[in-house]
């Protein structure tokens, strides 16, 4: 069996403070892959934006669409906060 898990918290810290089981931590932490937040890898945004737009068009049986350069600039300037709690609406 393989389990792929993701978290926005520090599991090692949670394990050390007894908020997460040590045995489970070591079973899950066999291979650790750190995927930076979107805010840390803005160069990926145009590829992701276009991929999901084309996927949406295909799923809805409509003609392929494109984003305007202004829309892409707007999305690239967004803070992409994730769950850090630093962004407010």
C-alpha cells in the first residue's frame, strides 16, 4: 500500500510536542517532497493557468480559450497565500 499525504503544518514539530504520533510520522516520512507555495514559484503560473483553462474548455466541449496578458499579470501579482493566514479579504 502507498499513501501520499500533504500538510500545511510541521509534522515533525507536532510529533515532538506529542500532537502527532511518532510511529505514524516515521511511516509517512519515508520520502519527503517539498512543493513550494505558488507565491514561491510564480514562473509556473502561466503554465498552470493555461493548463486548467484548456482542461475546463475540453470538459465543457467549448473552443479553446486564452487569457489576456493583463489577466495573467493580475494572477501573477496575486499573493497566493495558501493557508498561511497572512491574506485577508
